[in-house]
């Protein structure tokens, strides 16, 4: 008899427990899901900010000779022609120094790396102007120019 | 005399208070620290001085303002980094694509030497190129 009551109580508690697990979780899980969802959204936003910041940093970071940063170029597609399809728009996004189609005509001097130095010279405008004022114009006083 | 990197716009003073008309640049900033590779503009800045000329004996000196040095500038490419071969890709029809790059000054010419030779040159100096050559 006693055994039967204990068993009945256990069964009742199990039933009650099942009911609570079956009913209560609706609200509990909803709240939990909200919290997780909010956390995920917040985490996502934080991640977006981090990614945006990383991209911004990447764009501003000067290119350095580092094998870890070697990338497979994406802005040429291979058609078999000598110079394949050019996409300078992608090159501009890539950012190295200068854009992908920086015209060498815009530079008049290349630093001679082997010599480790170069002479930058300019017109001594003051001396030229003084000479002109004194009536003895000198067109150019750069070294090597008579 | 100032130096400005064209991409970062960072400025360096190379020379100040000088009467020289040339400067030996070693690819360094004003404190002799090596500068990173890139395109640089050097420019001159100077206040326009007022100079007094005595035109004739006994007459008042004539003050005149000399020209400043503005407008004198030049672009210089500082490129210590060698170009790279990024990869070789089969194209089919017994051809290969050779990918190369020079991230600083760009590429001017790519030559392949083997059983079959090929060469391609550019005036636009692309930073990355892929040149198709016979596999040989």
C-alpha cells in the first residue's frame, strides 16, 4: 500500500514536472530567445563595426612587403589575350601606393636604389632675380648648367 | 624643402634655412630615417624677401620684393621593392598566364624566357598584370 502511494506521488510529481516543462517553457524560452537574439544582434552590430573598422584600417594601411599579405589578384580574367581584361576599378579598391593605372609619365625621376642617393636640384630663383635686377640676367644657375 | 607622399599626404621636411640650389637625397626623411616606398613630391617653400637696391649714388635705395620659390616641385618614385611573380596559370591551348605585380611603381615590362619566349610592355605601368605566353 505504501509502495503504491509513493509510486503514485512520484508519478504525480513527474506529471506535474512534465506539465511545468511543457507549459512554462513557452514564456521562459521566449525570453531566453529574446535575450539570445538581442545578444546576437548586438554581437552582429559590433562585428559589423569591427569589420568596417578593419576594412577602413586596411584601406589606410600602406602596402608592405609581407608574404602574409600576398593576395591573388581578382581584377584580371584570363581570356588568353596578352593583356587580360583590365579592371582599374578593382585596382582602385585594392589600394597600394598609387592606383592600378598610375601613369609613369607623371613622374620624371626614379630614385636610383643601387646608388642609394640622388641629387634634387632647382633653379636658384633669388640669384636669377637679383642678376636680372642688376642687368645681368642668368637663366639658370643649377649645377652643371652654365 | 619639403617632401610629400602622394597617397598618405604625409609631409617631411628635408632641408630648412638653406641657400643651396641642390640637395642630395638618400631616400630618408629630415632625421635620416628611411622613408617607405612610394611616390613623393618635393617642393620648395620660402618667404619672398625684400631686397634694397641702390640704383644711383646719392639717391634713395629702392626696395623690391624678390620672388618666392613656390612652383618648383618634382615627383620622385622611391621603389626599393622588387617586382613579384604571383603565379603561373594554365589557360588551355598550350598557353600559360604569368601573373606579376609591382605594388609601388607598377610594371613596365614582363619578359618570359624558355623554350618559347614572350614579352609585353606597358606605358601605363599597371600594378598587376597577367601575360599569356606559349607554354613551350
